C-alpha cells in the first residue's frame, strides 16, 4: 500500500496525527531536539545517501553539499581515514554496531569531537547501508552529567521528591519520600496525590498544586502536620514546595513536589510553645489562685486555671480530716474520706456525672488511684487509660462506665501538699485533648498544686481561727428580747465580708432601774480573737458600770481608764440611756459615729452630739446630750463598718443611710436588713454592729408619762 502523499509545502512544516499540517517548524520539545541528534546514512560504497537537518547543524554542510559524496573524505581527517574505513567495513560485514567518540572536520575547518552510534541497515532489496547516529560530544556529555547528577540528587537526597502528571498522579518518587510517608515507591505510581498524603488537609494541598499547574507560580515552604502510616502514634510535620514542570516548548508536563521532614523543628517549636504556655499558666496562677482566704474559692480558682490548658476535666478533692484542721494520720492502705470542693470541664461531658459534686463527701478505698496519691504523697500518672484502669479511677462501676463513654484516655492525680502535710489531690483527666499526660505535665500540675495547696492551707487555718473568733464574739453579744420598757428593738452583727477575720464591734441592751434601758454600741479597733476578747472585757465592764446606775459620761470615763491599761487598743463607744417615763434619751459619745434619728413626718437626721475622744486616749472629758423620742421615733446606733468604704466619702454614705430610714414605720427587722444589704459590699473590710430602737406609745411596753427632770441640753 502506498503511503499518503504529504501535503504541499516547503518540507519544513509538521504533520499532526489529526491530519492537520503546521507550516511552522516545531519548537524543540524533546531530549533529542535538545541534543540535536543527527542521522547520516552511507551506502556500501561509502557515499552519503541520507542527510538530516541536524547533520547540517553538526557538520556545517547542507544536504545538497553532502549527498552523494564520500563521507570519509568529507569530514574525516586524513590521519584517521584508515581507522574509519576499517570500522566501516567491520560494521557492514559483521552487523555489529560500534559506538564511541571520534573527531570530525567541520566545514569551517575546525575539529570537533562527535559521539557516534553506527549500525548496519538492510533494505527490502538486500542492499546494505551504514546508519550513523551523531551528537555533539560536549553537549551529550553535559546532558549525561546533568542526568547523572539529577538521578543521584533524586535518589540520595534527604528531601522527598515526587513527579506528578497533570492529573496529579504519581510518575516518580524518590527513596526519601518512601521513608517520609512510609509507602513503597511502586505503591505510589499511578495513584492520586490525595490517596497517599497523611494530612487532614489533603484537599487544600491538591488545590494548591492545581493552582501551580495553572499559573506556573511555585508555592514554597507550605507547612503541614499529620500522622504518616509508618508512625501513626506520633505527629509529624513537613514543609512542602510545588513547581510546574514544562518541556522546552512550554508544554506542561506535570508538577514536582518537594517534601522536607521538619518534624524535629516542629517538635522543638511545639515544646517551646508548650514551655511558654506553661510559664504563662504558672504566672497566671500566682495572681489568680489564692485571691481570697476561702478554701472553696481557692479550689475553684485552681480548677479554672487548669482547664483546658492542662486537662479537659479537673476536680479538686480535699481530705475531710485536713479540711477540719485535724492532723492527718500516717499513710496506710485503708480508705480515705474526701470532700469534693471544685469540679470543672472544658466542654460538656458525661465525665462530670462520674465525679463527686462539690460539697459532697465520698469515701475512696485504698486501691483507688486518688487514695494512692495522698498515701504516697506522689503523683500518679496513667498515660494511656484502658479498661483495667477505669475501676481504680472511678468511685464505682457506674462512674467507670461514664468515664469510658466520655473518652477518658489519660489520667493524672497530683497531691496537694503544704508544709509537709498532704491536704488532698488535684485530679486531671483528658478526653478531647489527644495528647497523653507526660512528665512535663506532671511537673506543671505539681507546681500548680503546690501553689494552690499553700493557699488552701492558709485559708483553712484562717477560716478555723475566724470561726473560733466569730463563735467567741457571738457568744459575747447579748441575746436581748425584742421589747424593753417603752422600746421595740432589733439588732445585727455581721463580720467583714472581704476578709476572713472578725473584728471587735459589739452592741448591748442593758435593763436599768425604773424601767430605763441602756443602749450601747462600740468598736474595738483591730480584728481577730484578741479584738473579740477585748470587746468581751469591755462589754462586761459596761454592764457592771451600768448596774451602778452611773451617768453615761461616768460610764465612759471608767471605760476609758480600763481601756488605757490595754496595750495597743483604741475603742469608740456610744452609750445611751432611755427613760420611757420622760421619753428622753441621754447619750454620751466616745469618738463614735453619730446616731441617726428618724421621726414620722420629718426627714431623718444625724444627732449633733459632743464627739469626745475614743476610749483609751485618757484624760479627755466626755460630754452628753439629751434627745426626746416620741412614739414611733426611730433611733439607729451603728459602727463605722456600716458606712465607711474605700471608694466613697463618709458624708455621702451617711446621706445614703438616712435615705433608707425614710419612712421610719417599716418593721425593725426589715430596716436592719435594708441597711445591711443596701450599704454593705463584698469588698468591705470591717465588721458591723447595728442596733435599732423604736419608741413605743404609752401603754404599749412603756410604764407611763413621767415628766423629765433637769439634765443636759435636749437635742431635737
């Protein structure tokens, strides 16, 4: 069958497989084009019968100049003619090919070294020809060197390299990439990129590669983290770079990917970041844990700061014996009674139902890990929790099932130790955080637990002392009847809310002869048991002097002398005697806050009294004044803790107090609550004694309408 004739043209065009003809010469697209490999055919007589355009480039002769001429005479030096003739005859006679470098004479007279591949050809008529494949030796050597270098670089490079076709299927991978992703090279070939990437963001990587294929702009140092099949238990990091591959003619061949394992750098950076966060957590703990002298609050602060940075579920449990300030017994293998103080989770989880609610008491057997922690005074770490560990972590089987449902996979218990005494344990669990607890976590948890334990220890002893002082003080305060002759009474004592100490504030209601009543409010400057004890001594002395039926000024003078004998104590006191017969109230003041008077139909006011010096100053005379209390009049005696704050002027606070007394007809208990809740704040640092008296109408608790005698000036 005859071949289809070529389309008309000048012979420099190209004929495509689809039947179209490109009249322009094709751009070099292959290795042969880059090397400019020429073909020369010589007949048995040594004449050139075929001459390619590349031969013209290598030898300098056009086809017209070369065809029909003896090849040896055209470009072989005379001194090499015999050798070439012998090699030519050998190829034609034996059919064995010959290859090697040989110098030729260029048309311009220069000598050039060419690389030859000679072989015998036979046509269908049995004629013999010699085919010579020729390339410039220098150019070929450079290509071979480049190729060898590329092969060695690819094979021996520590960087993972891969070639991908335009559909992002593997064409080639080097041994380094095999080691990086743990997949043999043959298992890569033909597979898509997403099928082998150990990254959770494989779609993002493919999208980036397609962008490189489209734009030709490389993407460098793309950071990705994942778990390769060869090491699924540990996180690895890689730096990826993507390049578009093109042939010399600009045709897109695919993409090249380089993968650098930066796991060590990633781990170092992660460790540095963890160390930085641990230091930050410790720094925050120093300011956020132990802000108050309250055990429960301190435990909550510890749980809050440990979540979620250290654990997903945090519990703080204190030994009940330690909470009661009883010396804990020596460690043994028996059970321990814990009181849950705080419970915190980083996210909603059924693990909370497995823990003891704050405030509850729970007994844990000696085989429980939290019990082991307090017995040994050492951390207990379970890196990977399994079904055998859960019964020793949970309080019972039901709680263990809940912890399993919650996905608890790592556990850590750290003892709370202060001044050598184990107070309890910090209980930590991880559910969503995939990292198991490690030794660094133990160090961090121990540091947090140690700081919190000191704060808890201070708080429990402070609360114990405070409770003792408060019990003492309340035992020293009067338990008066709500009604005395001519008076309705209500009182309150409230310790400081911003501290755990009690002060020396007190009030008293003392029945006197002839149906009179002494009303007393005082304030021992200071706090604690000493202040409460001093208050008790002064109250006892006040009652004794009142029984002598002394004038209020004389009572204060005697109390001043007693107080002067007490070291470092200054006391303010207000002493009033109400006579229901005359409806007069005689009041003496020793440096105390002025009482408030509220009358029906009139604006509340502060009584203007001779202030006097505080008790204990000594040598300063006291004065007194008299005020009339009509039916329904309200007299309010109080200590400075009710009105003094760090942020408001005393005048403003006194005006607020007066506003709460208008109108004065409210029940006295309601008035006491209104004053305390309206004027007190959580940051108040002083205690309060409050005594409220209302004058009753004649015949309602009073004894008559006696007339007032001579006395001090009447305050109206």
